[in-house]
C-alpha cells in the first residue's frame, strides 16, 4: 500500500502563510516554510492598522501574517522590523490627514482614519495578488505592475487577462498553411518573403521599427517559415517587450496604463486582444455598452468578412489604455482575420501614460497627419470602433476631440 501511494499528494486546505504561522505557534521547524530554530519565535507583520503616541514611545497596532485580526496586538516601534511598512503607513496617514485638513500628527487616531488605513492596506494586498496573477498569466517578456493611490477601488471583477484572441461562437478559423523559405528575410527575401507573397513590402527595419504607411497590412513570418525566432520579420508575435503599469487616474478617467520604460518612435507596444465575435453579436453587445458610456469593440473589416474584437471582459493590458493600429497577419490566424497591433507614433518617455485615438484620420499622401498628442493612435483604417452614439472620450490628450464617435 505504501508503495502505491509513493509520489502521490493532495492539496492542503491551509495557505502557505497559515502553515508558517501554525509552525511558529507550535514551535515546529520547517525548511520549506523558512521556519528554523533561530527564527521560530519571529512573526511577520502583514500590515499596520493603527497608531498612538504616549509620553514614552510610539505604538502600532499590528496585523500579523497568518493570524486573524482578533490576534492584532499593539507593539512599540522598537520591536518592529518592517521599515517599508512603517513608511507606507505614514504616507497613507499623511494623505488622509491632508484630506481632513489636519496639519499635525495626533497622539491617537480617529476610528475613521484608522479604518481608512486598514482598507488601504487591504487594497494593496488585493492589487498585489492581481498583479501576481497577471504576471503569472502573461506570455510576454514585459512585466505588469498595478497601482492605485487615488481611491479604494480594487481589481475589476468581470475581466479575464488573455494573451491571444478567444474565438466566439459561429466563427471558424483556418491555420496558416504556407511559409517562406528565406535564410535572411530582411536582406535576401525569397520571392518577397511573406509580405511579397501578398504583394506587400517588408514592414520593419533592422531595429524592428515599423516603416510602412499606416493603413497598410503587415505580414509576419509564421511557424511554417524556414527562418528562426530571431527573424526581423517577427515583431508583434514576440509580445509586449516593455514594463507597463496599470494605474488609477486622478481625474476620474478610471484605470489607465503608463510605460515604465522609454519607447522609441514607430516601436511595437502591444496588441489589442479580445474575444472575436460576429457582427450580429457585436451589435447586441454594443447596445449594452452604449448605455454604460464606453466601448471595447473594434471591427476587423479589412476584407469581405467582418468580425469584431470585444475586449470588455476578455483582453490584455490594452483594455485599460485610455482612448497604431496596423493589421498584422501571423500564424494560426485565418488570412481574412488580422491582429490589431499598436505602435508608438512618437517617442514615449518612461512614466508617461499611453493613450490612443479611436478616430484618427489618415491622409493617404501625408502621413504626418497621424502625429497627434496621443502616444499611439489608430493607424489602420480597416479596423475601427463600432459606430453608434456619441461617447465622450476621457483620454486627457490636449488634442482630444472630446467624443469618440
């Protein structure tokens, strides 16, 4: 019987933190949990709940990691080894005191203030869990960070992060059947490589920057091609390369996205990912979104068949970008169904919010008309938002037209 059970395991009903706390309570040592004879009596501070000051010392009400709030204890500052948590606690406290127009630190906090500090600490934990989940889910090199220093709103409840299109009912896609035989797709393309096969030119330069006019399709190499993963004609398929931060905006525009790294002009930033649905389904959902005053629908009407990308509940980080896009054909995508890629229309500074223009007009002769204040804009005429009622835009751009359509 013991031989049969060898290598088997069952999930534990307790979390890792609860197991660690139990070990310390029972004075048990565990190498995997990091509990040893030297630190068995040390407990980890999860967050700080309250503060008071006596004539002798400063005291903090501590929520211990792995223990219920009923086990919170007041501890003198000298006993705490959590300088980052103490610093964050006072930053939150100062912010709350300024909101109440109080200039001096009280000796004892009001219940309203201490309650806010607890909610703020719990919010950070919730956002950290969401951030960890996003980074475990993503399949691209660029990391995702989450921050809300504006209010107490946590992660969106009805949103699932996906890395590729999710095909809805009524849509059948065929895999790409052919590929190129080039040894060097950029310098020695055979028969024009994949772009040439569709009577198009190579879209990228040797630095991976897009060099064709907005509105023209991009044909990247695919799994049927002879070239390797380092081929310069493989850009969008490599995914997001930059660290990005989802943050809560201060002027009521909801969530936004900022880049944490410098992005050069004409550089691929991200795809617009969502659920692929039929036109009829898009119309049905569109009426619901209209009532909410928002839209996440983009038509894929580059050729005969018209499908729509809906990123309202299934999408990637582009879901949070406040209001370019090129049609990109890669692998495992029917030739009639492009992917929507967003490229920078100008250099973007680290820390700058990313925005794009839903209704950018492209002059077929003068591409300078695409250079608006947005960090990237709609640069693919065939892809456009569903047009129904006038929806107010909240991108914050100086050149914003105020309405999407």
